[in-house]
């Protein structure tokens, strides 16, 4: 199977900063240099490039080619994955498929965005015509409505959400690459008393827009073995669903495509939620973590608050959660933010977690969320399970 035959042989990440003083391609060059140093590859051996979507490059039909040119890469295969925060996971899946098909042998998966420093994106969708003029602007508006809907349908314990926020902040404090402005301890009371930005969503529910980059080098497992590489991480399960329930006029926005993507991912890996050793969910808002716990089967739909109260999510706990702090406490590097949690999962499976290293490294589950339509759950849902090479 193509997915199992791929190997992530190196990871890289820059410091996440509020506003970058470096160009997006300079950050990309930094990631490339780190990956070459860690893998022992020469630049000329990289013959594939897959970029995650970026707000900086949005609207440029030649973005992957232009980025390859800036990095002096001559390639056999390149593309940009444009499914929002699912793009980093989608890039690994597509790199695995490209390697299996013989289109490339070593693929650079690059996740970089400087959307704060270089805000050039112009999204073309329903927003500009139908929602923005009415004040429905951006993710806080969508998640405010979503959270209120959930709260009215199910019991929502805001202290449970605060527990997730505190746990991720504790992890970010142990992460030198997290945004310095966020590496300060918080309590559940701090969370509950933080400013409401769109009732009932609070400031500490939300990501801080930042700039940064990360990346992975993916090759075939046999190729890795021939090079004598003793450490690699293998994707063993992947699921992706876009526009879940799009054909229905009325939907429950608390039901997401992760129910489908997760089932496929677990089936491919031959695992269940109870088998997951660490969980690295996409976290633009705290409630998104809880909803994914439900949709992926960690707990029944509507019982997320109870599951959170009963579970230790610390790096040494029952289900280690976003051990690098997640995007909410490490900073969201634009549409490259999904790479932050993915690279942290790979780091943990390599055993490089340092002070926040998890004990159980049998596997890690990473997820993505991409896009927020009006009146439904998010556009794209993705889930991937990674294991160390046996």
C-alpha cells in the first residue's frame, strides 16, 4: 500500500513569531537547510516539492514553481495543496502517492506562511458578497455561532474547555519554538475571565495569527533503508473528506467530516481511538478539539465535556494533547499552522520531545481542519496516524 511504503526521514521547524522580518522563501530555505542537514541528503536528490496552502501565495497560479525556483530546486513533481489547515497532512498523503507512482523519490513537504507580514490574499468565495457585508467576518464569527449551537444542543462545560487551554499552554512553555508572547502560564480562571470576542468564544479560545514555517522530507521506506537511516516515521492511516453533507440543505454543524475521515484512517491503520498514544488535533479554537474528540470516536457525540473532565491530556497523561502547545498556545503560522502539530507529532515519534517527551511512542494521531463555510461545519477534515518504523 502506497501510504505504508513512505517514510518521513526528517522534520524541521522555525521559531513562530508574531510578525516575520523574513520573506516566506527565506523561511523555506531555512527549512530546506535543516532537512538536508538532518537527513544527509544533497539538494539535488530532492525531486519533488509539495506545498501547503498559504495566504501569502494565495492567488498565484505558479506558486509551487516559483517557490521551487526561489529554492533552486529542479524537480520531477510539484504541486500546492489547497485544503486549508488540512494541507500539511494532505501533502504527506500526496507525497506518498507520488513516490509510489514513481513520479518522485524524495519529496520536500514545505509548510510556510507570512500572512501577518505579507497580507496579500484575496479569498474568492461567498464571503465577500453574502456574509462580510453583514458583519460575519472571519473564523471568530463562525465559531461563536458554532459554539452557541453546541451549547444549546448539548451540555457544554466551559471549565472543561479551559482545562484544554491550560494543558496546551503548559506544553508551549516547554517548547522553545513557540511564540514567546504565548509562553506564559494560565489558569482555568484566567481562561474563564478572558475577554469575550464573539459570545461565547473567549480570547483564550482562539489562535494568535503568526508567521513561521515547518517541513518534512518524505521518501520510500526501501530508499531510507538503503541509505542506512535508522530512524523514520511511517504514515499508516489517512482519511480526508471535503464538504461533508454538502448536498443537504439543513445540517447539524456539530457533525463534521472527521467522522468519515477518522473511520477510514483508523481502518487503514488497524487501530481504534483507545489505541492512540498521543493526539495532535488542529486547534484554531478550543471547541474544535472537543468536537474532534467526539467525531473521531474518543467519546460519544455530545459528551465531550465529560470526557475532557475525566482525561489527563498532559504530555505524561492518558492522551497527550498537542505536546508542543498546539496553534492556540504556540501561534498559528497562517495556513501553514497545521504543520506545527504535524511536525510535533513526528518529533515525538523520533523521541526528540525533550522535557515534554511522551512515554508511549507507538503512534500519534494528527488532524486537519480546512475552511469554514456558512451554516455548516468546516469544509475539509483530515486525519493521519503515524508510527515509528518497525
